[in-house]
C-alpha cells in the first residue's frame, strides 16, 4: 500500500541510487581493462576505480523487492532512481555506451515492474556526444524515464566545456530536467581522511558546477534547462552573497556581460533533511531558512534519502511536507516530475 500523509502529500525521493545487475555485469566484464574492479562479497559488493573506492555496498540497491519494502517502511511513495559512482565515464566509447544502455534499460524495466513507485533519471556516455545524443533519443522514449543524471564534472571536464554543448541542446529540446551528482571531486588527498571527501568535497564540487553553468553561459544559451543540485545545493547558497559581490566587482566576470547577478539564476531550492532511522543522524540539512536571503523565491518539498536508500522515518517526511506550503500534491507525486528545481535561468526583471 502506498503511504500517504493526511495532507494528501506523498513524498518523492529524487536522490535514490540504483545499481542494476545488468550494469554491474558490464562493469565486472569490461572494468579490468580500464583499471576498474568489481568484487561481490557476502557483506556487500565493492567497486574500485581511479576516482574512488566504494564498498561494501548493500545488495538492496540492486534488489527491487527490497527497495520497495524499504520505501514502504520509509513512507516514500515514488523514487526517481539514478546511478552513482563510478558512473559511466571511465570506459572507451563502446563500453561507456554499453554501461549507459544497461542502466537505462534496467531503470525502465524497474518502472514497468513497479509503475507507480519507480522512475528513472537516465545516464549518458557524456564524453562521446554523438553516442550521448543517440542514447538520449533512444532512452528518453523508454517507459518511466523522467530526466537526466550526470556528474558535477565529467572526468574533470566542467559542464561549460564545448564538448557538452550539443548534449545540453538536445536535453533542452526534449525538456528533461537534469540531476547532478559529484564523483571526481576537488580536494584530492586532503579530503581523503575523515570522510571529508563526502562532507566537504561533494558540496564544494556542486557549487563549482553551478558556477560553471552560470558564468560559462550554459543557462543563458539554454534557457529551458533545469538543474537539480544534490546535497542541499552544496555550499552554493552559503556563498551566494560572495559570488554576487565578486561578479559585480571583478573584471574577469564583468567581461562576460552576464545579464543578471548569479543569485538570480537560482529559482527553487528543494532538499530537506531526512533522518536515518537506525543512527538517528540527519542525512542533510534543511536550508529553507537560507532561501529568502539569497533571492530564491519559491521552494518545493522533494525529499532525498541521499545514499543507497537510507531510511527516513515517516514522521520526518511528513514534517518536511507540512512545513512547506509548496509541498507536492498527490497529483504531482503521481506524475512524478522530478527536479524542477535548483538552478535555471529566469527571465530578466
Ligand atoms: Zn548520492
């Protein structure tokens, strides 16, 4: 039975990672040629790349039945599933495309199996634009695909790199929202200890990605593109005043002739904290109180379990929705438009 709050709100989790077995099979088969290792063990599975060592990852990110059971326990009505590291940017042209086809087909099949509960944010072989556009054209027609997922940088290339321009043009034409996620992040060895790579490097990389989209002109060239920033928008909101001031006084930015201050590109902020049922810790912080200060006009409540289907309590999710007047309606949840949020160009005032 689907969980539904007394207000009629049904939480949608837009940050929910999924490793289909078909993707892991390609990774296991093709990975060694590219220094990528996959190992299955009793306690979970491990993935090792040049960028990161992950594991043990729980098998419930593979198993759809367990996922649905977790969603029921958590009170999540719908998940818009996405891939996570090591993503699909480490192979050659053929392997990258093969990885993305495997993931996209499996996400769509998951939707067909659970049409009211699971959706997919497709993944692309971003380093090979012709392939990426082919896959975009193919996978966007699959049942249950509602958006695009990509890194905050692609193998250290920022998102305003001309390589990605035709891909963004096609995503814009298809009117699909984009959910960003960190992978190869700033900080290097300095943020390797103490889990700093996640706590600090992830939110900084997200802010860097947002600034490249703004200053690099991606949002102006593609006015319909919409980006969702994970992890509460990273440190972007916290630094927005500094970024606005810098763009007003620095010649490096003045010559770009931006039509508006950077903060005006922010439209909606979405992420709300969810609490891990077992540890009791918050997975994210609610930044709603920061919004008015930074010119963000509207907020809509989407929730994200953040990582590998972590559990939030029903009370947490209900509270999030109640505190936000723009919370999802039942109809929105069913249509499950994922992230109409985060960062996009807005008309001049
Ligand atoms: Zn994540």
